């Protein structure tokens, strides 16, 4: 699990080269921020790593070992939620949003994008927004599934009898 002692949380943040304290942040907020940082880095460096940043991966693994942080139950690749996310990513990838799909009003494909853009932007910005959307939607879905499973795991009586 994630360290609970404030000193250990600060040390892990320091090792990850993150600020050890943000303005107005208490111990609980600090631990939640550490949790988000660790999950994001775990996803980036270990789950979706394609053999690059070997030094950074080893450094991250050493930090996890040093503080006994275990991610084995976060990403259960056999779980239906994980399979749904993979299917959703593949489906979005197969839809094949291309550069031509993000052209402006003066472009050929006016009929494709009919949403209003409130700010003028470059094609590069529009493409990056589409890319961000394609990458975040499956993760949002997985996060919501994990939260729902956690909330539905225990009944009210179990909480009251604790």
C-alpha cells in the first residue's frame, strides 16, 4: 500500500522529484496526491512502457521496493473492467480519427466537425485535444468502475458494525 506516515509520504515525493507540500495541503491531501502520482507513473513507466527510459523505470521500481508499495491489485489484467477499457481503447483507435477530420470551416470536411469552438486554435491544438480525449476516456471509465466496485463492496451494516 501507499505509505501512511507523513514523513514517508514526503520522502517518496522527494524521491519522485515532486513538491513535498503544496499550499493549503494537509496530510490526507498529500497522500492522495502521492497516490495519483504513483498510479500515473506506474501506468506510464511499467504498464505502457515500450522499452524506453530504462533508468527511470529502474529508479521507480527501487522506490516502490524501498517503501513496500504494491500495485499488484490495481491492474488485474484478467478483470472485466480492464478488458472493457482495452476494448474501448481499441474501438476508439479503430475509428481512426485522422488529421483530415479536424479541419476548420475552410477545409473540405465541414460536415465532420459541427461543434462550436469557442477559441480559434491551430490544427495541431485540435489534434492534440482529440488525442487527449482518446487517451483519457478509457481511463475515466476504468476509474469509475473501480470506484463503483469499491463502494458496492461493503454494505451499510458492515460499516455500522465496524
